[in-house]
């Protein structure tokens, strides 16, 4: 039997950072993953440039039964702490928008940094390794891998969520939690494109490929001013991904294609200034032409401003500023960036990420019921929760 101090399952963002931290503290650490490579989601993240954190990270950008659970981990290993490591490694990065930090070159540089940390900390990394069974006997964990059994004092589950099964995502972490009697908050795909029925989709299909940046997309009181993208399957882009985490079946979402503008007032002023201008020309100053054509067609409008009544201008402004649509679903785990829900925070101690009922068992990263908005928050949660566990195991 192979004996280690700490066995970590899942060599993604959280698993790698936690393993390196524990290794640095002199623990004998084995890190296993069934995938061929470590940190595969980091590689594809942020369009290949990894939005590795957000300078504005706080618990307020997280969805969870108890977002405040994140306060202490996010404070103890903050966005600035991770940025410090990126700087020290001389990885060039830039702020894209809204505090989001991306690598200038490639996400692979973040993976390489973490792999080097693992090596320097003496962590044993085993890839292409399946975990068949987890048991606890006495105060030790016995874990059955493909070719051997491992005995560990501490077991850290860092297997992420269910998003993108093609990349090796599984519900393993939730199963382990349930096996040990821990509550798991119902999971659902989040940060995911939304889909529509044929009658809604047919008219907007011709807009596929068009972006509105920014659009204000809202659900109840929650709203995001970010880019919206029309696709062949429905709506996507950052604004839609953000709202998808809040949307529930049966709900409508609102789209304001011209946030921060009083369109009705603007159109009236334009009419007064020069009524001979075509409505299409005026609107095209603010919106992509294909969107303008689509809206004018649905409103059965055209011609010069002078010929359009206040009532019609008002109705046009409403159609653009308060477009209400009802998604029928989402693209699901196949394309979702993250998974909402997970191991309930009240089962865990946020000073260590250890299960309160099961000494020695830890959960970190996305498998926990702590889901960030789009914008680098999810990686920061992975780093912060992993660091905390890394100091404790
Ligand atoms: P992660 O999923 O990274 O790692 C889990 C590991 O466990 C994987 O290596 C997996 O193979 C392994 N595993 C799973 N089941 C197993 C089993 N049964 N046995 C053994 N191993 C198992 N976030 C962000 O902040 N900025 C960004 O730019 C992006 N971009 C982005 C793009 C895309 C396309 C996706 C899908 C996601 C993002 N994210 C993101 C989200 C981010 O990738 C995610 O929140 C973190 O990777 C979560 O880190 P974890 O380590 O918790 O899980």
C-alpha cells in the first residue's frame, strides 16, 4: 500500500495550487487526475489567454446559498496574492475590462507555473489515473486507484463541476460528498448560452454573428451591461452568460440594446433637427445595421423621421430598450463554463475547507457551492479555497 500524507483528486486549478502549498509545507502529496494533462480547463480558459483573476473580487460576485462563506478565503489568498505570483513568474498580463486580468500570451504559462510549483514542492503527479473507490477506515482514507491502493491522512477533493464532460468533468466530487453524508446543493449549468423555441428563434436567426456591445441584459433586479451575441442557436456573449446563472425555466429576460440612452428623446430631437433623415440612418448610428433592419421590420416602420408619429417612435424605443424574451433552456453542461451548486458551504469550515462532519476530508474549487460571475472570479475562488486547504492539510 502506497502511503502519503495528502491525496488530492483533481489536477485542475484548485488541485494543483493546493498540492503545491501542502508540498511546500513538507507534506508528502500525491495528486491524481484521470485526464491526460493537468489543468486542461486553464488551457482553454479566457479564449486561450486565461482570465486568471479579477482585481475587484469580493464575495458579492458569487452565487451560493451563503456567498459570505468566501470572504475569509478570498481575504487570506486574494487576487493580489495570485497577481503577485504571476508577476514573480514574469508572465505578462493586461486588464481587458471590468478588472479582468488576462495573460498577454497564453494560458499555458499559468499551467507551466503551477506545474513547476508542484515539482519544486516535491508533489507526485499521476495523470491518466482513475479513482475507483474511496473509503475511510479509522482516521485514514483508503483510495483505490487503477493499479494500487493509497492510504492518506487527508483527502482533498478538487474534481470541479460537471461542465464540459468532454474534457473529463464528472460528478465525482458530489458523489464523494454524499457518500460521507454531506449535503450537496442541487447543481445546474451556469455561464451558458440560452436557447429559444423555434417561434422566437426563427426571426432572430438572420442576426447570427451580430454583437451588441454593451447591451443591458436583466433578470428581475439583476442586470449586466456587457456584450450580447446573436448565434444560430439563440443568444450568447458575456451578458447572456452572466444572466444565465440567475435565469430559471419559465422566466423571461429583458434586453436593452441601448443602455444609458433615452432613445425616444434622442429620436424626437433628431426629427426636430432634420425630419428628412431616414429612421434607418439615425438608428444605424447606434446599432448594427442588421439589428436596425430587424427591429424596423418587426415594428413595420421605415421612411423619414418627419413621417413617424411620437406614438410610433415611443413604441420603437420600447422595442429596443425593453425587449422581453423567454428562453426555453440553455445549452447545458456541454458548453457551460461552470456549475452552480455543489457541496453545501455549511458542511465545510471556511478556515480550512475541511468537512465539519468528516475530519480529514476537504473540498475546494468549483465542486463547492460557490459560483462566480464571468470575469476571473471562478479561478480566484479556485486559488483562494485551494490555498486555504493547502495550509491546513
Ligand atoms: P477543474 O475543472 O479545473 O479541475 C478538475 C479536475 O478534476 C480536472 O482536471 C478533471 O480532469 C479532474 N477530475 C474530474 N473528475 C475526476 C475523476 N472522477 N477522477 C479523477 N479526476 C477527475 N474561469 C475564470 O475565472 N476565468 C476564465 O477565463 C474562465 N474561462 C473558462 C472557459 C471555459 C471554456 C470553461 C469551461 C471554464 C472557464 N472558467 C473560467 C471556469 C474555470 O475553468 C473553473 O471554474 C475552474 O477550472 C475550476 O477549477 P477546479 O480546479 O475546481 O476544477
